[in-house]
């Protein structure tokens, strides 16, 4: 079975949709075989709106970008350098189209998790592909440390019913975590990796 986190053979059906978020209007192309093809999903919207409250001054990496909606919006909101990666070639092609459509200076390239990432970032942002399985999700979250500067921050979104609380518990062994926002079962988590003592801050 083809999934949005693999290279799909599903027949193309290119469409576009418009959204308004953070008092701005955007148009995005989407297609079969990518995550949330009908429009901006609630978890990604909550992640964007929450992260936008913070001043992300520096280089940003979005892992598992789909058609680029999170990274492109953040690049324009913060006027920031944003790299986006995905394992799905159709998603990468759509992201390239959406970068041009929204006049963003963001960049996208193929990478299976961090396999082609060769620099360190100030921030990593992700709505991880839960259907890819726990091993892949943990690879994205735990290995973020190796691609963040020592002062870097990981932001991610996850639903309680899809393992958010157990993920937070497991990550608390290597990082400081804070739940910044919660709504409709979704948690927005800020993660700062610790080289010394790890602790956890929960606001649930």
C-alpha cells in the first residue's frame, strides 16, 4: 500500500486551495499521495500558530514537509532561511511549486529522515508521519539533536491518542520538554536537548 511517506504510484490529481492563517492569505498546490491533500490539517495549523508566537531568528529545518505548507508559511512569517525535507518525490515537486507560488525563499530537497542533511540548524519543526511507525517517528525526533546547534530547539505536534504522552516520557530522558499548547487532543511540544541533566515540564 502506498502512503504519503513513501514514493507513491497513485494517479495524479493536482489541485490548489487557499487558506488564511496569521492574517495572511496563501495558495497551495496539492495532489493524491501526500499528507492532508484536502487542505491544512488541524495539527499543522496549531503547530504553525504556536511556533509563530516565538521569534525564530535563525535557520529552520522542517522534517517531513509534505507539500511544504508549514515551512513556507514560517519562512514568510519570520523572513527566515528554511530548508524542508521529505522522502516522497511528489511532495518535493509540490513543495517546489508552492515555494514559487507563494514567493518564498525556502529550499526543499530529498532526504530519508536526516540522511542528506549536512548542516546544523537553530530550529527543527515537524509534524511527524505517525503512520510510518514508531521507529521512524522516534528517528525523526531523537536524531534531531545531531542536527541542531547546542542552543537549538525542536518543535513537534502529536496527538495524545497517537502516543504523545509516551513519546514525551521517553524523550524526557535526553531532553527538556515543555507542552506549549494543547487543543482537541493535539499537543505542541518544545524540546531542548540536554547534554547534562534532563527533565520534563508538562502542562496537561
